[in-house]
C-alpha cells in the first residue's frame, strides 16, 4: 500500500441529502447518511474523513460533524472558514485537524487558497485557539513560495496545496506550469518541516500527475470519488483511487 494517505471529503453525500432539505441527519427521511458514507470510506482504506462546515450549511450540518466526531475510526479533518461562529463549533467538537480555507457565500466550491500574507493578523489568534484545544492546523494555500513561507511563520503543522488550477488547466502547457509550481511549493514546505497535503479537483485522470508532486503526506478528495460512487459504489470508488495512489514514491 502507498504511503500516501487518502482523506475522503464527504460533503456531497450531504449535498444529496440536502436536496430534500433534510437538515437533521437522523430524521426519518434523511438520506444518504454521511456517517454511513464515512464508515464505508474507512472500510475501503481511507485514512481520514474530511467535511466542510460552510457558513450557509449548504451540505454538511453541525450534527453531521458531531456524529462523525463521535463515530469515525480514523481522523476527522474539518474544513472551515475563519469566522467566529465556526471557530466556536470547532472548539466544541474538537476535530483531529482543522483546515482553514477562504470562504465566500457566492462561490460554488472553495475557489482559491487563503492569502496567508494578507490575513496573518486574523489567522494568528485562531491558530492559537485551535492549538490550545489540541487540534492540528492546516492552511489551504495556493502553491507559491510566499504563501508557504507565511504559513511556516504562523507555526501550523500542515499546508494543503491547492491543486485546482492544475485540475482545471486547459492546455498541457498550463498544466505543466502548474505542476512545476506545486512541486516547488511542496519542496519548500517540506524544507520548512510542514506536512504537505494537496487537494481540490483531484480525479481519476489527473491523479497520475498529482503523484509527481514530491513530499506529499495526504490527498483530500471529494467530488470525483462521490461521483464515481454512483456507478461503482462508494467502497469501490475509494479503492480505485487508493489503487491509483499506490505507486506514489514521494
Ligand atoms: N480540499 C479543500 C481545502 C477543499 O475546500 C475541497 C473542497 O471542499 C477539497 C479539498 C475537495 O475538493 P474536491 O471535492 O474537488 O475533490
């Protein structure tokens, strides 16, 4: 098995449930159940479960996070914006890890990395509070050396490199440039003793390219796995992704 860990983002299991406005995950007609999805992912070999509690609660609800916290066997990575309301929830539920992401209500999904340089003042106290609660902290950043340096200065344990631009690259040339950026950022982060994760837009096609990024510990993948699960089932979809990651040699 690969040394590269897979965190499965189960937001879109909740998206499907919310299509019927079933805001209480345990109510009678609330399906599919995000906790069952998490258990299947773990059984298939996922090393962690990722969920994004958005301010507008468009998919994951507070109760999902509580149930995941109480029941999963691996680790819970809570993606969240740096806002007072969500920080309070994180401090109450105490996930294993928090990944701080930028969040705008109008975006379809997280659209870029945090600007750690510009937001240093706002991030610093949040990181301190999360650390005091025993939560490991990751910053979701664009793959630039400046952002990596700024993250390292803030004393976080991890960065998650934003792979969305690579995933959306229209030409091979842009793809190659993005891969080079990611490679350089990953090397810089490793040299700064940061754990290096990557995520956003990773799918069964671009995973081979992603595996060319050195020094990775974890990939966090959601949309492609949940989509694939519709055709082959969730357990098989997770296993297929793990198989595609298996040859990673860092
Ligand atoms: N990592 C972060 C920080 C994200 O915000 C997201 C999307 O919620 C993901 C990973 C997963 O992205 P995708 O659903 O495109 O695999």
